[in-house]
C-alpha cells in the first residue's frame, strides 16, 4: 500500500494486500517452516542472498504483514514484531550497543524499561545515564560521552505523562552522531509520528492501544531509514563492518535504509528468539483496524475525566497533557494536536492511603496491571509497576507516591465519571 493513504485507511487496509482469489482477511500462517525445491534455494536464504521465509523464529508472513502496517502508520522503511514491548526496547538498543557502550535516556520511563536499562542491561556492560527530559539542552548535553550510542525517550511517559520534546532530543542525538529511539506506545502513530520530528527509530508495546483489547502481549520496532550509519561508521561497527556469522556481509552496505531492522532480525531475533506468534499478530491486526476510532474516544473521554477531576475539591492534583493549563499542554499541542492518550494521572487530598482507598472502591474501573485498552482500569504505580524503585528513583521517574494511574477506556464518559465520583466519596469519608 502506497504511503499516500491516510492513517485511517492504513489501519484497516495496510500491510496486507490480497491478490485475485486470495482471502480478504489477513491469513494466519500457523507454520514454523516453509518448503523449498532444492538445497541451493534454502542455502541462499541462510546467506541472506535471497528473500523468503524459512523459519518463523526469524520471519513469518502474518507477523511481517502486521509489522508492515505499523511501519506504514509510522512512515518508516522497515519494521519487525517482537514478543513484547520489553523485547522491542531491549532489541532496539542492543542492536547498536554492546558491553562498554553508553546510552542517554530520559529518566521518565515505564518501570519495566527503567529496570531493563539500569539493572539488566547494566549487568551486560551497557551503561545508561538518565536525564531530566525538561532540562535545558546544555544541561542534557553534559550526559554524552565518546562511547554514547543512542538517545532514548518515551513520547508520553508511563505513568508520569511527561511529553518528550522530540525535536530537542533529536537535535542532541544528531549533534553527537547517534540515533534517537522513541517509545511511541502511549501516543500511537494516530496521535504522533515521531519520525516527522527527527526521531530515527520508534518502538511500541503493542500490548497497549494497538492491540486495544488486552488480549495479546507484543512489541514492534520501526526504522525511519533516515540515520546514516556509514557517516558514523566508527560508532556502529555492527552495521558497518563485516558480520562473521553471515560470511562477512556488511548490513549498511547490503541493505541501506532497512539495514537496522535486517540486522535486528538476522542477528538478534535469530539468537535471542523473542518473536511474536502469528496468532497474536492476527489479533493485534484486529486491534489495529480500529485504532484510529478508539484513540479518538480514549482522548475525548480522558479529557472529560481530567476536567471533572480538576473540578473535584477532594482531588489534590491532576496531570493530563490535553488539559488546559497542564505543564505539558504546549508540547502536547505541538506534537499531538489531535490528542495525546487515554491515561490520566492524579492524586487525592489525604495522600497515598486515600489514593489506595479510592482504587479499592472503584466498581467499573478494574485494578489491573495494564493500561491503554478499551476497558477503564486503574493502578497505583508506587505499589505496583514501580514498586522495585526506591523513593528517590520514584521521584526521578516522575512517579509521586500518591499517583493514581487512571486508564480511561472507551465506555460511556458519564458512567466512568460516576464511578470516579462514588469512589472518591467513599475514599475521603
Ligand atoms: C511505554 C511502555 N513501553 C514498554 C512497555 C513494555 O511493554 P510489554 O508489557 O508489552 O512488554 C510498557 C508496558 O507497560 C510501556 O508502557
């Protein structure tokens, strides 16, 4: 499908284009293997000399067609699905960094990503410097080192709802000859297309809005094709020097604008194997078909909830980037003029204990370790997703101890607000 189609059309018809007599609906290629006529044909696939499927750990047609749809939505050149958002973020960084390397990342991150970067990847010898995303450019500049290989940030951070100044981060990354990787999970390409603002690689936890129904865990990495690896060849030997495991192939020379994803598939997916199943990719695709409709409703419902909370005398604070007067309203209007996401953060007067009582009294909204799907849900990050972080780390990650992460679904707006109203009344009693 050509890139001149609008996102709404791509959501429905992108990625898979059936030919005469083929099924109208994306087929599930439930097969680990693919048949070939002779040994030479198969050999060429192993040498990356020919294109084709041979083993679903590396590539599967259903998964590839869904990755292609997400790639079209983001305006990229190549994409791959992964088993989870965690795998996507790990692969995205590990594809260009190894032991002895360094990454600059915004400190406002999803708790799992923060743990991945500062605990697990640290053990692998990759060091991360977490920076305040709102700090002036000159301040963030100081975090860079000669061995810095990438810059990382979330378009809208989970759960602190900090809107990343993508242009600022892209400028910093490019001044140091490294790519900007942006986790676009919360905004989705319906509300923000980070490549248009200078990001080089985009990642997703497709588990969230993209699936939208809390049915499948998954992830995706998309390459813009814009970063010139050869211009910074000394920093990225994995892409610009021969790969011994493929008879000396040089990814950047062989694959040009798709080199980054080709390497991630051929090396990292081959060796680590966090692939998405074709069944899950099929379900993800069903979610993608309504992404544009759901995001609109998530955003209008969330804005109504945020406005209600702002007017409630028992609410201590509310953060929602689309809310008039919010600290990030300016950046939200610039990068996401159609709306941001369906997640609202707030705290109740009475602090942490009152916030927990509120959550326990909700009836329509359920306590689940999830966010960003059609059903309204709630979580207390300091007690749940971010409970591994100490008080100081919580503050650094922008997670206040009383923060309630309220994920507004696509149900009726008045029903959601009525549930909040009765739970607040019960919590403050
Ligand atoms: C912004 C963000 N990135 C990555 C992840 C990890 O994704 P997954 O749970 O699919 O592994 C999450 C999960 O909540 C997230 O919110």
